[in-house]
């Protein structure tokens, strides 16, 4: 199973509040924490990372807070993941530059992991924050399980490999 971290899931949810409310593009950490049902320290940590990742800009003053640095259609899910978790990599070696893994000369699947990493990276680059504000088609199955403390946030997408018969 391949999963994104909980902080990344929360980051995407928080950013959808910005993207889904064009009339109120500035939000402060306290209001976002209340809307998303996520603890304020966690929201503050995420907002700082998104600010460092150039996905948000801060605005000082009485009506201060954060707003998107670009239009939602111009922010990719890959950028969001990168701001919170760092570079996208399916395996340790697909994140490393060539030659850093001791097993690279004898690894029979290394180049295949590179291909998989590129495909997944491209898919996440093509998916935007604007896309994340729309509901999924009804044909996509989600579990009925809702983790405690997750409020009304969407369930994470879990990727699993399926073998052909």
C-alpha cells in the first residue's frame, strides 16, 4: 500500500478551503483549524510549510492571514506533496541520484522503479488543486470508515497493486 502522510492529506484539505471560496481568499490559521476540525498547532505547521513551498502568501494586519499564491488550476498535487513531504519517490532509490545506492549495479528492477516513479509523478503533476475541489464520480468506491478526528474531510486515496490472472 502506498500512502501520503496525514499532514499532506490535511494540507490538501486546507488548500481546498482557499480554492473553494473565491470570495474569501484570506484565511487565518484559527478559522481553518475550526473549519477542518484539525488542531490549531497542526494547521499552523502545515501553513508554514505551504508558505515555504510558495503555495501560500501571508498577509499581515487586522484582516491578515494566508491566501493562495496562484490560482488553484496552477497548483499541482505534486507541488503540495513536495511542500509537505519533499520529493515524490516510490522507493528510496528512486529519490536518490544515480550511484548513491550500493545495490544499484546488481538491482534487476531499479530502472523499472524509475519508470513507475515518473508515471506517478506525472499523474500527480497533472492533478491540480482545482481538480481536488470537485467531488469524485460515483463509480469510485470509498470505504465507509471515517477515522476519528478527521471531521468532514475526504477519505485518502489508497493505491494497491492488483495481479493479473
